[in-house]
């Protein structure tokens, strides 16, 4: 599989799926994003991003059972794949390398 890069929204959605583990489906991902980041992302945007991440190989999914609370509809649960974990590690390492390369003067101007 060739290397693909994560966009910023893809990265936070992928991280959120990792945080939610067994309970990661579009609604819970959107709620968790809002709670943890203060960023309100619409359900359709999250759903599209989850599908794109699955197409890229970062996520896998499976259908859960039908529930009465959802009118008999089933939930699609997502999990981070090995490729997704690798992508998250690479994104974290790239960000850390950039932060670590920042001069002390620049960090001081930023209030750090």
C-alpha cells in the first residue's frame, strides 16, 4: 500500500476512533470531537471522513446489531488498522520534530 498523508481533520477523526476503541461510530466520533476539542463537526462530515479513512486503509469497519433506539437500523463501528496506527505514529513524530526544531526565542514569543 502506498503512503498517503493525513489531513488535519482525518488525523483528529482517526485519533478519536482510537480513543473510543470499541464504541467508535459516526455519532460518537462527532460527540467526542466536540467534547475533547471544542470543534463541532457535522455528522455527515464525520461520516464522509470515516469512509475516506477506510478507503485509504487507516480504518476497518463492521456492522453492529440493530437497536430499537435507532428504529431497527444498525451502526457501523470503526477500528484503527495497523496502517492507521502507523499513520498516527508518523503524524505525531512529524509534529514533534517540527516543535522540537523551533527556536527558544520563537517558543518564548508564543508564550511557552
